[in-house]
C-alpha cells in the first residue's frame, strides 16, 4: 500500500436512509414521505444535544414520531438515544420498530507513481446501519408496525413477551422436582 495514496470516499448512507424511509412510507403514507426529518446520529454527536431535538420531534402533535439512524460506531448511540427517549416519555407509551442492515462505503486508492503500470484500487466496506422508528402508541400504528415487521426481514417490532418476539408457540412449563 506504500505505492498508493488514498483518493476519494464514496458513502452510500443517504441511499440507505432513503430505502428505510420508503419502507416506512408504505406503512404510514399520510405521515411519512422521503422528505421527513431524520435524526442522523454520528459517532461524534453529543447525546445531550440530540435528546431535546428528538424529544420535541416525538411529542409534536402534528408528527408524533421520530426516526433515528446511525451507522458504524454510532449504532450504540442510536440505541442509547432511543432508550433515553422511551424513559423520558413514559406518558406517551412509545412503540418502537428497529431496522438492522448494512450500508456500503467505497474507498478509491490511486497509484502514486503513474509509470509503474499500477491500477487504481477500490475497497468496498459494509458498515452496520441501524434505524429506530419511535411513535406514540395507538392500535392502528401497532398493527401497521406488526405488518411492517412481518413483511420485511430487516424490521422488527419491540414486544413485551420474549416468546412473542422469538415466535415460540409452545411454552415449556417447569416442573419442580423433589430432591431425595
């Protein structure tokens, strides 16, 4: 690699965000469109700056939802921000839908010396990407999110029972045995 210099980086995270918004738009066509505000959490973002913005967006009367996205090292911050929002707005009883997938970044490396007959290199990386959709709880939204999770493999909806989440039909009952 000493004969190459790093060229440009191509980031396709915005395309991944558009895909997530289009999937949500199919479920909530009157509320979400491609131009909906998304809180893009980056690895250098401060949570103390993001919490008030996300809280205002989630409790707004005309919207009532927020979309949090992050990739790479920021995935942990997205989860933390969602948990803080759920804890602070217990009166709303928020519903949560999670989307996990990979986003692509490309690095172009060009040769330093043009006379050595070296080709340019392209490094493609798949970076983890997470989107969390938080909305105020209602029966219509809950059924719509359940349909989203059943139709799309990338989405999952938070449930109260673990057996419902792992889709276990038969629950095993434990029998206490006497020790002899």
